C-alpha cells in the first residue's frame, strides 16, 4: 500500500485536479464582474491599484478601467500617471466624456501644473455642467452626482442634485440633504440652509427633523448670517414651533442674534403654537 493510500493523502495529479475544480466553482459562483466590484470597492488600496493596472494591460482599449485607475492615481498623489490614463482613455460616448472631464477637473485641482491654461479648465467645467443640465434620465443624473461628489467637483454635484429633485418623489428627503451638503461645499450657506429646512419638513421621523432643522441654523450661524437666522426663524415658526425640542432650538438661536426684541417675538410665537 502506498503512503498516499495509507494516510489518505492526495497524489499530485489529484491535488491539481481538485484545485482546478475549486477554481472553476469559484469562477461560476463569483464571476469576474463581482470580483472587480469587490476589488474596486477597496478604493485606493494597493490591491485595487494593482488589479486595475493588470486589467488595463490586458485590455488597454477599455476606457472604464483607465478612468477608474486614474481615480486611484489621483487619490494616491500619482498625478503624472493619472494624466497618462486620462489622455489614453478613448472617448466613445457622452458618458465616457463626462467621466473623463470630471477626473480631469479633479486632477487640475490637485496638480494645477498639468493645466494648460485657465481657459481649458473653464471649458471643461462648462461642458460638465451642460451635460448635467441637459440630462433627463433620473438614473444617469444619480450617477453624475455620485461621480462629481466622490471627486469633490461640488458645483457639478450641486447641479446634479438640483436636477434630480423635480423627478424625485419617494426619496426627496435624501436628495434635499445632498443638495444642502453640496451647497455648503460651494460656500453657499443661504442655499444650504434653505435645502436643510425643506429636508426637515420632509424628514421621515421626528429625530431627523430636529437634527436637520438645527443643522440649517448652524450653517447660517457659522457663516455669521444673523439676519438670515431671523428670517428663517420667522418663516419656520408655524411649521416647527409645536415640537418642544425644536422650539428650544429656536429660542436658543433667537437669543444668539443679540436682539432681545426678536427673541421675545419668537418666544411669543412659540407660546401661541403650544397653547
């Protein structure tokens, strides 16, 4: 009796066959696109970068992976390599052009030395905004928001969120929050506060309603916009004063304006709403 039979050890050819069978099973259960999604979700990890580099070497004509690889290079500060991938990406449709444009803008922001001129960046920015404003697909607008927000191209992300809102009914709260956050990044506190107030009115529960209302006032306060705080509190008293926690928030911010008469007026409105 051989040692392999005696101790139930695989022979070499049996071991190789078992490995082949296991690999085939894994490939069937976990196909390439799912494996790619898993690796890409690792963001800027070395594994993700190496995996995308290998795909680009195997299939250099696939612009999707070149753009994803450019993302990783931008995120890890490898600007020269990122530019090489952007230049090599073949523009086959408007979606590819949009994806390349937003990555080019992100690269110019991180490494201005690669920008030929300020005019070039302006042309790309205008083309990006035009693509968003002319888009009518809710799904595509969501993808445009995700791309621009992930790369920190906030004016474009705000435009995408604002374009989505007229189409949105079921998830309006979510997109109002996204529009408010993008407005903050664009240094537009009044617009951000307006979106936060609208989001608070459509919040799915009382706790989020309170938090988002407070966020609106904090946004204005951080920008030193006391007059806008007054306008907001006056306008929102009827909608929010009936909740005691939110009423306390309103009183607190009314006192912060430094106007005792205004604080008194807000207190009286709260009392009338809670009789």
